C-alpha cells in the first residue's frame, strides 16, 4: 500500500472488502500505507485468533471516525500535534495547505511574520529625520507625524480589507469544468484587487497625514512642494520590508532550533497536552491492540502476528507484515522488522521516550536482550544505550512509526549502530519516511511462481481525459482503474512541464525530486505480471497528501474509492468474482519465468561460457567435493536445456508479454 499521509483514508474500506473473500498472508506498506498495512495485519490477527471476530468491520468504520469534526478540525488533523515551540509554524503551514486562495494565504502569512516594533523603529530612524530636515518640524513633531502616517495608513488598509469582506461574493461558476481555459475575470481575482486597493488607500492616507502636517508651514503650502514629500512615502515599504525581514529571520531561527530539539519534525507523534484527544503514535498503539483483540497494556508485536512459529523466515509466519523505512545517515532503505544480517541497533531511552508512549517504552526495556550499555556502547553524551529487541518482540507500532516519518512534519527516529569501517565507532542513524526510498514496495512479496495473488494500490493524480465523477458507476467514474486484459495498462500518462515562463524552473526542479523519489516504483507499473494486479486510484487536488483537515465529503469519497478498488480486484481475481485475473496472472508469470530461464540456459550452454563457469566451480574454496559435483550437475542441466531450446526451433522468450522483464540478482532489503 502506497504512502501519502492523509491518503491512507483510502485503505480501510478497501481492506475490509477484500477481507470478505480473502485471508491476508503478506501485507506491506510505506508511510501512511504502513499504518494501513499494520491495521490490516492487526485485524487479521484478531480474526484468526478469535479475539476480535469483527475487527475488519471496525476497521471499515475508521474513515468516519477520522472525519469527525470538533472546533473546526477533524479527528485526523488532531492526530498531528506540534511541539509547543513549533505551534505557530505548524499553524502557518496548515493555513496555507488548507487555503483555497493560496495567494491570499501567503500574503496573510507574510503579514503575520512582520515584526511591527521593528517597523516602527525603522520608521523613526529613517522617515522622521527626513521629515524634520525637509519640513523644519521639531524632532518631536516629526516623530509624531511619522507615527500618525503609519497608523493612518494601517487603519486605511484595514478598513479597505473589511469593506471588501462586506461586498457580495461573485456568482459561483458551474461545477463542470470549462471546455477550454479562459482568461480570469476581475471577479475571479479578489486577492489582487484587495491587495491593490489596500496599498492604494494606505498610501493615500499616509500622504494626507503628511500633507496636513506641513500644509501650514511657510514655503510648503503649494501643491508642488507638497508633491515633493511623496518620496518620503516610499520609505514606508522599506520599513515594512525591514520588519518582515527581521520577523522572518526570527521565525526561521526559532523553526531551526525547534526542529533540532524535536528530532527534525514539527510533530513527534506523541500527545502534547494541548488537545483533549491522543496524538498519532499514542492513538495508533491503542488502535492496533484494539483490532488484534489485545488489552491496552503491552503493545502488539510481530511475534503476535507470526503465531506459534516465531521463525524469521517469512513463509513460516501466519501473518507476515513488512514496511519500509529509510536510513538517511546510511543513504539506503531497510525492511522492517529488520532482517537477519542487518546488524545490531541501539536506542537512547530518553530520545525514544519523546516518540513512543510509556507502554511501548516499558516493553522495549523489558525485552532488551542486553542491559543498558555504557563505555564504547554509550551515546555521544555518555548516556547508556539499550539494544533493540529481537524482531519477534518488536512492537508493530515501532516499525510503523519508523516508516511514517514524513520529513519535517513528523520527527525522525534515531538509532545507533557500530561502524566497523571506522574503528567500530557507535554512530547515530536517522531513520525517516520509507517513501523517500520506496513509496510502494511492490517487490516485497514477489516470487517467480506465486501461489496466491498479491495486490498493490497506487495513488496518483487524475488523468485529464478521464475526469473524476463521484456519482458514476464504480470503475467508470475516472476514480479507479484496473486493467481488464493484457493489452491495457502498458502506457503511463505523464504531464508536460509548463516551460512558457522562467517559473518553469520550479516544475523542472520538482520533476527532478519526483524522479529520484519514485522511479523504482514507476518503472514497474507497465510490466506484465505487475500491471494486471495494481489498481490505480486517482486523487483530486486537495485530496490526500498533507491535507490534514479534509472536509467530510472528501474523506467519504476517498473511502468509497477504496471500497470500489477492492470490489474490482475481487471481481477480477477471486474464484467467485467471475473474472479470470488469477488464471491470467499465472499464464503471464510462467511465460516470464520460462523466457528468462531460456535466456539463462542459452547463455550457460554456449561453449565458451560453459567452460568458464565450470572452471569457476573448480576454483571455488567455498564448495566442498560433493557440492562441486552438484554444481557441475546443475550447469550440465542448464547446458542440456539450452541445447534443447536451440534444437526445438521454438522460443519462450519470444512469447513473453511486453515489455519483457529481466530476471536478475537483486539486493534483499
């Protein structure tokens, strides 16, 4: 399941619908998809154990629970509680994200950043002396005139703003999109009109105050001489700019300091006490226990999902949950729970207490395989570190939180490990959002010859030729798409960058980031064996992503889209659904395997290659005598297979569906 923060509201109804016809064996996800994957695994655990037979029905009701509004904010938005020192920064970010008029929101944020005492101080230092020199007013009267100018200008701007607010709103355009783009009208540009009017009224008011102050002075009564004072008004924007610069600097410094103290995130995931409801990590820990039918004491662990067999081999687990996290310090992804060979990791109890509730921390300390380590295993500040417990004892919420660490929104998770290339020093590793390295881990559960279907859910922007129509029939509404045969899904829509203006550079840079972020996932979508089991769900602007305060209707639409996607998968793949999806998938997959096996056999059967690989086996110091005999037998079988293919005159490789996948050795996360 793909990540996307609030896009995760797509998944509960999707999972609940699939649960009516399937038992879940392998479940994976990244970021918000990791929350959905963990909830699915916990619900399956509750169902299989008999402790919570109605777990999936409870999960299906999650979107309604998250959309509940209180004091103008949804339950979903209240899961994200910023650190007190970062509350103002969080509010500004959410104000911009939630705003329909982005320009107006940006101007409001800019105004909020202005440090008005600095504006007044700059005015007294810059404008008042010039007023005194030009008008021969006393210093006191010049300062008073300057302050009066600023106050009157600000009052005029405020009154203009209020006057615009009292004007009747322009008539709303029809909901249907226009057939072709049309130039915006004045009624469609209220932000520009308001800004221009406010600036004009403020300048006029300030000018009148200055003119009134000097009108009675000898030599300054004429309109020409009065007009000479207009340049003074140009210093007003300079003073405001000075106040904005100082305010922005103070805000940026506070942001950097706050992020550093809060482990590089606005929100830690823990409850701050500023809201009556629990925050994300605290809520998730309790919710997973509820779905699994466990009391709220100790947290749900991976061992609970695996059942009696606590082997780390995925095929031996009753329920196999895996999520992705990104080790930024090592610049690589990891699968969680950590696989064998990942090395030992240690955590700092004080650091993790900021990220996980007391019940989780108590469990981690109780299950630690070693007592707190000091000496060479201590933190840089000398504090003892605790070794992370075995994978079977690891709380599921820990893995989910390590996968869901959206940069800057949620704090990163620190662990410590030994760097054996650097005198075995213990170094901190920052783990952040799994979506940084793999936002939809399609490869997690793939096998050459699968025994059961594995589905994937991709969240994407809507296609311009297939607009979303929520009232239309499922599958025909532009919202959900699943290929119905092997000729569909081979092509990928891509949007051209707007290069008409120099601002196209921002789109260019955005595409660079998106490519680095998503190419590993995107490249798999059109391939046979993948495209037939990936259901595509389109999102409108303002849906999913960082839109924490989505309206009730948007949450309902996304939840219904998830249910529709599950229904389409069921009809296509389930034996009782009437489709031939699984039969077709087996045919596609076996052709891909046989085509690649043919390619390997032909290569191994070539005379020069056969002799080279037999010589490599003979030189091997890792193989014993009997193992070398087996290795040569396997090479002989490959050679015979290659000869048989050549003699037959037929080819499996030529019959593979396009684009043809290649079978290669790849790393195991």
